[in-house]
């Protein structure tokens, strides 16, 4: 297109008028001509209008100009999805229309907590809980980047992930999607994933906010006092949008303090957009995520998905009769246009079907499954098994050869293949060891005889999509935390039949172990380990890899140790305490504490020190320890930093995670590990003043290997009480 024809087209567009036309469009022709003269407006090869932001024309000017050229009908159409488009292989991308005449591209979305759901053959990674167990933010950023790359390769541009709701109670059916129970740990993993995704496409953290019950998620009202809301249920979202620069955010179905999240003024307008300065867009959860036209439009919901139910014609009418000022529409559309321009969605790149499920991504999935598996018991160094000392092993349980990658809800993926535990073990051992496969949970006398004659028995059991997951599609919340009676009987009978019994445990969260734990020699928690999980399991069982995962959630001895969880409740109260905080306050000993995990080697953590013992608001203080591998195998340790608040004017946690660092060491090697901490992160939210307050207080700071193994202590004195910004 020639310069003259481009100029004429822009002129004609700017001169258009119509019903509901923004007043800002009237002088547009003069602005466009001026910009063209300055060389700031151009046309691409397809004749679409583009603006060169590299030439000094600001992003906000460009956004404002494009929105001003849209009719009210076009703007409202921009605020609701128009359903799915079908991809080759029966996959779908959920779409939001663009505007071709202005060169504004559409949004094309796919779910993605454990992999891109839109296309068959995309990499299925371990679930979020398994990745949380790695305590490895650099690794999680690589996972996010891989998912973003796969989505972009099939023409998508918004990944509906990560799920970053606090795990208040492990009975929650979607526990597997999030990273764990601690707000600091969750925040760090969320930021890492978002940054990785946004190397390629837009990320969409969810579900904002306080979504931690499944069976009544569409109707439940969550009552939260403001301090608990600010300190426990929102910080991970703040971190995702302020540090991670997340481009979008998805609301949850539930209401918070009597207002549905899709139209919650406090959550959307006051906190998210005003206090946090979020410049992206907010979209609803699917179908039943919106409740009313006025509530959503006035209180900050920018996009209704997947179709117009309360927006569309209803919103047009509300604007026409003055119930919704057009400025609210302009704001919503501007937020979406801004991100489309920032991420250059009008330049999507070539589709590449070789990217989803690529060898590099499969290798990454295997690495994550390996690092996220947690060794919970290893009596008498049962593991790793030595193939040279074995002639026959028995691999038992219905899950041994089952593709068990997570629930069947919105996060369900369609991998090209799944490496089951049995397959991983058989391929690893080859002809070295005979593998007796007994693929059922109910054992007969001849099965027990085969187990008894083996040198070791590997029992693969746990949970499946039939036990937990998204309630609308599958099992929903868990009524109890233990295994079924049939699976417990399997463990006991197999362990009784063989002197060397190893349990490989699958599931999306904490599992109570009842009284069967003493019956087994080793216990490896592998979560839902993704499509390459079988290889990772074999690597760990036979010593090709050294376990290094740490629990991101407390394993209680029984459900009675935890706060009440009523999956049928229409009103739930979320307070300040849950997880390890709850058990610490009550003086209760868990089965396995938060942050716990064994290794095939041993570590010594000592020489705990702080860069500055007296600090004030706004400073970053650095804690250091020396970590030594005192064993004979290379391995990784996760050093954890906790703060106490003795003497605080408000009730606080006994201990609170404030930092962590993962370090790999060769045998005999020592490394110094540094963990930075913002002093402001020690503040609490003062409900009366609506501010964060950093107390003048002497904190005991602890370092160690879990929330119940923190022998090292230094003092940190905070002086000069004042109001602060937390982050």
C-alpha cells in the first residue's frame, strides 16, 4: 500500500461516525494526518494500520487512538468471547474477537495448568503441586516458557494459568493445580511461571480470589476478615501482577464477603487496579463466572468468557440508557488493546506443529518429575535399589500401568503417550532383572506367592481423577484424606508378603497414611508426575537420580488436625491460620511437616549469619548459610528461612516462611547460600488504618531444612515503626 493510500484510509476511518461514537474520534483525522506527517503512522503489508511505537509515539497514545476509532458496538463485542475455534486434531482455542479494519488481533486462549490443553500431543508436565515440590523457581520459569512456546506454536496467545490459590485444606479437589499452602512459596513459583509464559504469550493467573473449595464453587460465599485476605489470600496475586507483570487475571466463581468475584469492587477496582496498579485485563471464569451486567461492568470485569451472557446486547442497552457510562467500556477495551500491542499479537509468527511435545519439552517434564518427587521414608537405606543385587521384583497395583496424570477437568491434557511407572521400571532394568507385574489392587493367594518370592515389591498406589478433581466434570472435593480401604489392604498384604516393600504414592496433595506407614520400608511421593513420570520414578528408585523434592504442603496424621472443611457449605469462613501455621499454633505434630524431604545423601547447614542485624523499612537484608554435602552422593538441598513475631501487637504465625534457596552439591562440597529478604515483608495489615505496619520488633530468624527442622537462629532487630508498602 502506498503512503498516500494509507493516509487516505486512515483519514476515512477517523472520519467515521455512528451511534454511540466516542467524542474522542471527532478530531482524529487531524491527529492521524499529523502523525503520518511525522512518520509515526504506517501500514503493514496487508494494509492494516499500525503505529510505530519505536518512533516516539507512546503506547498509551496508540491505545487511545485505536479505541477512539471503534464504535460502541465494536467495543462491546471486544468485551466477550465468541466461542471456540476448532484446531486440527479436535482441539479448541477459546476466542475473543479482534477488529480487522483497525488491525487489532483476536485473543485465542487455552487452559494450561499442567500443559496446553488445546491440542493433542502437547507436553503434559507434572501438576502444579509436583512442581511446587521442586522449590525451584528457575525450573518453573522454564516450564512456563515451554508451555508458552507450545501455545504460540499452535496459534494461541493467552495461557489460562497458573492456578495460584492458597491450598487452605488438602480436601480441595483442585489442590493438584496450585503450588502449595504457603503464601511466600506460592508467590515465588507464580512469578517464575508467569515470567516464563510471557516470554511468548500472555499469562492468566487464576482464580482471583479465595477459591479453595470445589463442590460449591459456583455459589459459596467466602467470609474473610480483611487482614487474612490481605496477608494470606491475595499476596500471590499481587506478586504475579506487580513482579511477574501478568497481562491478565481470571476471577473465581465464588463470592467474597457477599460480592461475587467477577463484580467485587474491593477486589477488582480498589485493590487490583487502584492499589496494585494493574494495567492488564480481567476476565471471568467460564459460563457461570458472571452474575449481572451492571455489577460486572461498573466494578471492573473487562471480559466475559466464553460467550456474552451478561455483556453483549445487555451491555449495549445499559450504555444506551445511561446505566453504564461509556468510559467503563473504554477502560475495559483499552486494557485488552494495550496488552495486544505490548505482546505484538498482530505478529503471531509461523505455526510450528513440531513444538508441542518436542523432545526438549519432554526432557524438561522428566526433569521436573524427578526434582518434584519427595522421599518421605527410607528405612535402613532401602532405596536406591541396586539392580545387581536383584533377580526378580514385583510391581503391583492397578496404578502401576495406568496413565495417571491428573484430573479430567479443564486442566486435562491429551499427551501423545504416557510413561507409566511399570514402563519406566521395565525399560530401565531391561534384561538385568525380571519384573513380575501384578496390575490389580485385590490380591489373590497366587499373587501373594509371586510377591513373596521376589527380592523386592514396588507398590504403586494413591489417588486418581476418580478421587479428586474439578467437580463439574469429575470427583470434586475429597471427603477424606486417606486411601481407599482396598488400596490400604493392598499395601498391607504386599508389605506383609515381602521383606522389602516400597510404596510409590500418586496424588494431588496431602494424603493421610493411617497406620500402614510402619509396614513399608520406603515411601516416594510422586504426585501426578506427568507423561514422563515413569522414567523419573525409575531413575529415583534405582539411584540414577537423587530425590530432592520438599513438601509444599503439610501431611497431617489425620484430617482432625486441620481446619474444618465442608464441601457442601454455602458459607465458609477463612481465617488467618491453615497448614503448618495452624498446626504450629495448636502445638500439633504432623506426619510430615511442610518443607520436608529426604535424600540419598546428607547435608549439614551451619554458619547462619545476617548482613545487617539492625534494619529499618525499605531495606533488603541478606541471610547466609554454609551448606555441605556430608554424604557419598551428589544431591540438592533446599535451605528454608523462617521468621518469628514474638511480641507482635497482633496475632501472627509462630513461624512464617520468608525465603528459600535450592543448592546442588557434589559429595564433600560446601557452598554458601544467600537468601535475600525485604524488611517490609515482615509487616502486617492494620485493618483500622488500612495500611501495612512494620513493627519495631526483635525477630528470631530461623534456617534449616523444613518448618520443623530449623536449628539455626539469628536475631534481626527492626527499628522505627512505620507504615510501608509490603513489596
